[in-house]
């Protein structure tokens, strides 16, 4: 190569995780990271078209029933019916419109409808546990589902995941893509869960916990939780001390 | 106003009934269709059978289209394999006159990845464009650069493996905004 451009800046992932919201790739307490975490420094990409663009979705990409996980089968699923709603925003506070939000979760007994899940808890023939919705002009989304149960896994002796709903969100840019988990307030398993604890900043961890939302409950029908999601911010957030 | 971001968490192993796959960006018999296939491998060289690969790319004219035509998603199989049928993107011209060689942007999610890895797929039969690409050109090591180039292995077929860890680890990127 005749002319070499200036080399890309490198970012130390472990150092970054001490001041950023996201966990480090290598979080040894979560055993699954040990062989799957990149160990070499990350290269900082300039913000160009490939980073600032991303797939866009619209209301045509979902069906109205997709956001109600309790009506996908002949009967109603067992468990505590809940409404989960919130806003998707950029770090500038502005709503992210037409964001595709996908969710998946275990049933009320803590069992996933998946061939690999061997947890000896019952499947529910009336619950699949997957849903999707596109945010409105205020960045709002709303799902109806049932409260998932805690779930055992084999990370360490007597390991249990706190009850959670998985969220996948598309922002305005492909690099704003977020996959996270929504937790429920007051869960006694937080202290023992290496995935929740992988986020090092306690304040950042708490942003993954939904709030009980009395105003959104439906009397004699369902309790409600609210969960707002803040995405990266389309290049608006400078990387400090990088 | 700057709101703190929501942290990333692993996609876990059970995403398949929550995330719809889209492996055909164009029909297999569409003019110019190519296949990009490969494996996701862990630090022991073992397949990652519970991974999810997403791509984002420009069209043949080098423009990023509105909507999600240029987006794809594939769940890895028992051998860690994934494949997309798409078209080769054109070179992307930036407003400042910079030209990016044809490439796909890739995010890979998996159980054991607390946040996705971000990388790029370039093409082995675009040597001239690759030599002028500002990102490839800014990577000092030939062997590192090679991890970003898909190899032509047959007619309109390319191979691109994603090695999460180890001596041959794929080069992964981050961006200032994403917090990846």
C-alpha cells in the first residue's frame, strides 16, 4: 500500500466499560463471555454514511395483533397479565419514531418456547412469548403480555436469571442498534445475576429496571410497567477521554 | 439535553421467536445476486450455534436506500453457519469526496456477547477499491486487514467467517455514538 492513512484510534474495551453504560465483552462471572469476548482493542470507526444510516421500518411492517402476546392462541396464557409501555428516545431526548421494537420472553413459569430450553417447568400452549411493535410519532410503544417467571441456568451453582423481557430496538442509525433486557422492580435476584451486574455503573443498571406504572394499569384487568429506552444518539454524543 | 443511554445486554440463546429472520435481500435468481456465507466461531475455534448476524448495505449504485431493503438477519445454525443472498453493494461516495470500497456493515449478537460486535465485509475481487478504502487503509497489519475481506469461493459466492476471539480474531470496530 503506497499511502497509508493514519491508523484508526484504538479503544480499550475494559477501560471503556468502567465509564460507559455498556458492559465489557469480557465479564468472566458470566461464563459465556470467556470464549466469545473479543480480546483485542476495538478500532474507532469514523462516523460516515455506513454508520449514520440504517434500516427504517414503518407501521406496515407489523400487524396490530403483534403487540399483544396474550391473544396469539386459542386461549389466554396463564400468569399475571401486564401492560408494558414506554418511549424510545435519542440521547438528545427526542422521540425515535417508527423504531421497530421486538420482544421475547419466558412464560409465567419461567420456560422459553425453545428446543434448547430444558428447564423442567411447563410450557403454556397459549403463550409463544414473541411480539413486535413500531413506535408512534412520540416514540411510544405498548405491549400486552404476561409477567415472565424467573429462569434457572447453568452459569454457576443454583443460578437464576431475574425475571426479564428481552428487547431489540432499531434506532435511526445501524450503529445505534440496541439489544437489552427489561427487568422488574425489586427483584431479589439482581445481586446474584452476572448479566445484570455486568453493567458496572449502578445508576446505569437501574435504567434497565421498569417502573410500576399505576396510571397505565387497567382496573380489574392488568397491572402496568413503564420502560423508556435511550439510544446512542446519531453521533451527537462525543466520546469523552477517548 | 443529554439522556444517559440504556445499557446493552446479551441477546441470550432464545431469540428466535422474537426476531424474525430475513436472509434473502433479493431473490436467488435475481440479476446480480450473490451469496455471502460463513461461520461464527469462538475463541476455541468452535462454532457459535446460537448467534445472530445482521447486515446493512448500500445498493448496487452505492446509495443507502430508505426502508429496509438493504438489511438482513440470519440466525446461525448448529455448525455456526449463516448465509445471505443479496447483491454486491456499489462503492459509497461521501459528501467530502471520499469513496468507500464496496462493503457490508455487520453486527453479530450471541449468547455470551453482552453487546454486539461490529465489523465490515469487503470483497476479495475489489482489490483496487480496497486499496483506496480509508478504513482498510488505516489498518496497519496485512493479516488484520484480511479478516475483513470475504473470499470469492465460487460463482457469485463469498466466504466470510467471524472469529470472536483468538490469534485470528476478526477486526471489530466501535463508534463514538453507539457505545458498542
